[in-house]
C-alpha cells in the first residue's frame, strides 16, 4: 500500500447521473470493476487492498470516482438493510474444515490487541454468532485450559437482556482459545451516546439497564473486571449489552486478559487502566470484588455524561493511581451543565477510591438511577455529598489532616514520574509492587488512621512518611529521589526550611549519582537543582543559589529549549536571586528579557507573569521608586486574583507588599486595611509561626503606632 | 437500470384515502402492517413495557384514523410520522402518570425524553426506516422478478459477511458477477424503498418541516 494516497478515495460528492448508463459501471476502463469495488470497500475498511496507481487515478478521473462513490453508497445501504433484517434468510451449506470445529467463520468484525472477532455460523444449529479468537493466547498447559473452560461454563449460564450471551468455548485447530457468543449489531456505548446526542436522562436510563445486568451477574458470582466503553454495545433496539463478562483475569495469566495488562504501549496501558478501580491497581487479587465493576461503570458513566474521563490529565500510571486514590474528580455538571445534582452524586459515589464508600451492590446503583429518573430523592445523597465536600475542603485546607491528603496526592504524582516510562513489563510490575508497598507503609503513618496518629503534627507526619519511604523504596533509588524531592517541596510550603533542605539535598545527591550512571534524566536533575536553589535563597545563601539555578538553567535549556515554562521559571528565580544579591541592574535586564521570551512562549502561566511584574516592583522599591513599586505590586495582585482563591497565601503576600509601600508613601489607613487582610490570610494559610506572618504583624504594630 | 420516476400525485394519497372507508379492509390492513411495528418499537424505545407498547400502538392507530376521517390530519401541518408521534406521546405520558412515582420495572426505563421533540422524532424515524427496509427486503425475496441467484449471492455477501471470492466459488460465478449482483440488488431495493415511502408521503428525512435532507445510502 505504501505511497498511495487514500484520501483520494474519499473524494467529493459527485453527480450520480453519470451512471445512468450501465456500461459506465466498469469506470473509464483503465481499472477493472473488481478494483473499483475494492476501492469502495477501502473507504470504510482500511485493510482492503487497493490496486497500484488507482488512488492517483481517482483524483483525476471523474467517472471512476463516481463509480467508486456509488459502490460505497451501495455497500452502506446494503449494510443498513442487513441490520434491519429480522433474521437471516436461508443459508447455504457449509463444510466443517475451518479453524474452529463446528463453526464456519465469516467476515472479521473487529481486531484488537488480544484477538479478532469474526461473524460466524454454528453449523449444527445454523445459528449466526460472533467468534472471538484469542490470538497468541495458547495455553501453557492442560491445567490452564481446563480452568479456562470451566470459567466459560459459568459465564455461559448468564442470561440477561443486558449481557451478551456466551455460547461455548474451545481450542482451535491452531491451538488458540476461542469463544462463541451472541452476535450483536450495534454501536459502542460511547459512540452511541455521541452519535445520538443522548441527554443525561437517556444516559441514566441506559446505565440503569446496565446496572441491572451487572447486578444479575454479580449475584451469580461473576465479576467483569474489565468494563469499558469498548465492552458495552448498544443494539438496534437501544438496549445496552455488556460483552466479555467474566473473561478478564487479574492473576497474571496474560492470555486471558482482554485488558492486555501486559502491553508495552504506554498509551494503551493508561487507556485500559483509566477504567480500573484503585484497588485493581494495587496488585492484590484478594482486594478485588464486585465493587471494582461499579468503579469502572462510574468512569464510563462520567465519560458518557461529560465526554471526558474523570482523571484525564494523568501522564503516567503512577500519576493516575495518585489521582484515583487521592484526587476528587470534578462534578460531571462542571463539564456538562445539563447534568443534575443527583447524577453528579451518583457518579461521584461510584468513583470513590475506597470501595466501602461506593454503592454496595449494582442493585443499589440501579435503584438510585431509577429514583433519579422518577424524580424521587436518591439514597446516595446524604452521605456522599458531605463526604465529597469535606474531601474537597480537606484538599485545600492546610491543617494537619489536610496535609496528609495533599501530600499523598503529590507523592503519587512524583512516584509516577520515576517509572512512567518503564520500558519492560517486568520493570513496570516491580514498580507497581513498590508503589503498593509504599502506600501500605504511608497508609499506616497517616494521621487519619487510628494507629496513634491523632496527635501528629504536619512535620511529624512528613517525617514519618520520609522514613517509611526510605525503607520501602530502598531498592528503588530513582523513585525514592522523586519522593524526597516532593516531600521537600511540601516542607518548603510550610516554610520548614531545615527539613526542606534535608529532603531536597538528599534528593539532589541521589539524582546526581544516578545521573552519572545514566539512571536519571537531565530534566529530573534540573528539577532537584532548581528546588535546592529555592532553599538556598530562603537561607540567604545567595551564591550557592545562583550556582544551582545556573546549572538547572543549562540542563533545562538543553532538554526543553529556551522558550519553555520550566526553563523560564529557573531564569526568573535566578533574577530574584540577583536582586537579593543587590545586582539590581543585572536583575532588571534579566526580568525584561524573561518577559519578552514569556510573551513568545505558548501558554505561559499568568501567575508567572505576575511574578515577573512583582520582581521588578521589588527592584523599584529597593531603588526608592515607591509609587512605581506600588503600581507594580497592585498590577501583580490584580493578575493573581483572577487565578487564585481569594484566600490563597500568595494574595496575602501581595497585600503585604502593597501595605509596605503604602506605609512608605504615608497612606496609613490603606496600609492598615491591606495589612490586616494580609495577616488574616497568612495566618490561616501559614500558621502563626511563619516568617511572613511575623513580618506582617510587625508592620501592623508599626502602622498602629502612627495611627492608633 | 433507469431510476424510478414515480408519479407521486397518483400514488401518495391512495392508501390514506382508503382509510375513509371502514369497509376498505385492504387499506386498513396495509396501514396497520406498516405502522404498528414502527409504533411498538417506538414506544418500547421510549421506555414502555411490551404490553404497554402494544396498547400504545393500538390506541395511536385508532386515534389517527379517527382524526384522519374527521379531516384533522393536515399534510401541510406536518408529516404523517409527526402526527403519529404526537398521539403516541400523549399515550406514553398517560402511562407514565398512571404508574405514578412507583418504579415500573427494572430495565424498562425511559430511553427518550418525552419532552424533547427532536429525540422523539429521531426515535420514530429510526424505527420507521428499519421497518421500511424490512418490508423492502421481504418484497425483494417474495415479490420481484430478480434472479434468485442474484438474490442468493447478495445474501451470502451481505448477510453472512462472506468474502466475494467465497461467494463466487460457492455460486460458481466470477467475482465480477458477484459484484454485479450486489449492485442490482441495491438498485432494486432502492426502487422498492422509494415506492413504499411515496405511498405514505414519507420521503426520507422530511421529519422537520420542508427541510428535505436525503438519508444516508439512498440515491436522490
């Protein structure tokens, strides 16, 4: 096929009148009719072979293009007719010499990573069905084969309108496992929802049917384990049907895992994992029960309602695990205003990380969906809303309980980076195990858990995590370095400079060593250098800070280029460092240069832009241009106010800067008002002992002596 | 292979006119055979249980014929399908009201918002199209002079998803002839579909007012 332009096959609509005389059915004569038919088939089936030179010819020949279009229209029309047909008419006799004894395989319907699905006919009953062949899924031994067949037997007893019935299974003449199931002509659930522009109400109705089917299977002890839009088909009557029930396995038997857990393609890996419940990712098969299907259903429901998955931003498995376990998905209504509160609650209830907080059974879910559709109060609301709200509050509120949740989220993301691109499966499995054992260790240290944790301070909690991380990740220095780096950042957030220095310093030392062995990227090393630079600035070790930033800048420029948010961030920190070193001229021209580059950098964050303005205002203040400084601080505040919560600590800092300038300019009343606001925010966010709070308290005291 | 040129004025209202006469069993039967399955499927997709769907179809047909005879059905005010949907919708709402807030049965929940005219229309149109194609296929098999070998080759190709080569082998035809058979059947089916639609003034895609949009796969 190489070199052909398939676009030529999808030409513009043409005049069918051209074809009113039958002799034109063969086109202009340069290609045979068969070639033109195949070209028509290729418009929907990219596998169809197209004759050499035909694509080019079609761009030029109106007659042939018209013929191909007409054939394609015929095919689409006839397919539509075939779908509408109540039952297949009389079939021709078939011989039983195909790959599967007793079946005649027809057209291939679908081919995926783990196998192919064919339209087929069971010769004895003349029943038309679908046969799925698990390619490359040969049994390791007789035992596996018997187990496979026994499981299929159980699944084959399921009879429910929303479950695609499995008929039987076996082993092909080529020793490949296969199973025959009901043939459903329909659309994938997500495509159906999109194509029919289903309202949230219609979607809820579909999911009520699905929940019924899943509840039925669960009552018979069958868990799906791999629910996703590709496994749910909506048939011609609008009934959703679940495919492949009970055929996903989590015990390492890759041959029978349609989810293809062992795939080496990171994207696919993430794609499938997007639907997996957090407990499925922990690697402990005993932790998995029917509630993992409810989680998956929640992800699919979310996707149908909003067009996106709840945790879509994850770039790696680790990050996804972190988000799933500790993140809170946006309410579906945040993405689709047509979704009502009830559906919000039902969806988020399904997405609870803790299985105990989800619906207990699929029946309970079906009941709540029915209630939502009938306009009766749903049962999930009370418990769930308050829980979700409290979870969200905890996420933003830096009190000791909150620190746990925040920290674990960040750590989850950082662990991710360390093995996101693990190349071999074995490596990935090891990383998964590491993660789960680390989680266990961290879990026992959580102040939310009973184990003597209630009295822990944030600092003690962080320290406990650090110790546990060191023990759990002893054999994974790269992961450990990432965790230490993250913990250091959290310490910095609490202005605990000594602890931050210890963690970030250890992370940097470890990464330097790994970097020398080629086990740490330039980007990761630069990250550590940048973070250590931050500590050095806070410790007023400005020369050391400058050196760290310059090294980080070199690495980041090399890795990401100059016009990159990360590179420019290090530059801005360097400018701030120069300013503190009183190299004001150098700092000013650096700020100007950064601003210019930032304007040419795509998606440069507004907050960073505000920081540049703020930095220049500091220089103005230092050089006695108080009015200009005040104007700069005010401009910076206006910018960050559009980006941040009203009581973000950075707003507090900004108000403090403004109040300081107002003091200099003799505007005491304004200064007191702004300083008081700053004090409130900083006290809430940083705690009474933080250096900035002490600064603002001092300012207020000073101002009150002027104007009591 | 001339494209069918139907005399719409002559054929369109013939069947509907027959409904004026209570003794015109043929017209009744034809109307019923055409619309009952569509209405049953429509009602089911709107969330009615099987029993209710049958009842809704029955009541809708009766009510339509009453209104038609009373001269209330006005072509210019909407297509026939739109009339039927309007009637059926009231019956569906009745049933929903009767069921009150109690849960009807699991798995029989409304798939379509009864207040959303567009999705109601789309649901009806999908059912209508499906019934129409079934009727056309039935006619192709039983009532046309199309060569049985042509029909058989078409069925093997389209229904059984067999490849052109396999069909050619089994039917002792060339692949060229298999393709030809397919084209002939497609043309024949289109002709039947056009005629059936014109009988009830239900040209495809004319659901919303006069904004004609040809449906996929059908030659204009």
